[in-house]
């Protein structure tokens, strides 16, 4: 399984607006049909000047699905953020391959 991770550093001046936007944006990414789920997480680090960092992890259906996302949808969806927030959001993307999962069984 491939995880497409988008880590974004959010300037304090647009934080509240960005949170509302990302919660609306994630369903649009999922609606492309290339992913099975997404998780929005806050990165627990102390940032300078009040910025906050978040990570969105999208589980791709397959390597092919992620490649199709890049080919057909990624640019259009990235442009939404650039148009709304410009350089107030600094994002980088990584691909992760799930090697194994472990869970604790609760009685």
C-alpha cells in the first residue's frame, strides 16, 4: 500500500481559514477515486512565529492509482491552495510504502 503524505506549514495569519478549507478539500481529493481514506494530523513541534504544521495522509488504492492522481488531478487540486493562500502555506509531499501494520487487541 502506498501512502501519499502532504505536510503543510501554515502561517498563523491564515490558520483558521486554512483549517476550514482543508476539511473541505480532503473530500475533493478522495472524490477523485484514487484513495481509500485520509487522515488529517497536527505535527507536534514548536514552530517559529506561531506557524502550525499539519500532515494529510492519503491511502492510495495502488501505485497505479497514485500515478493516475498525479497525471489527472494533482495540479488542479494544488492550484486551489496556491490561489487561496499563496506563500502563506509551504507544503511538501512524500510517498510512503506501508511495510506492515500492528494493532493491539482490546479485550
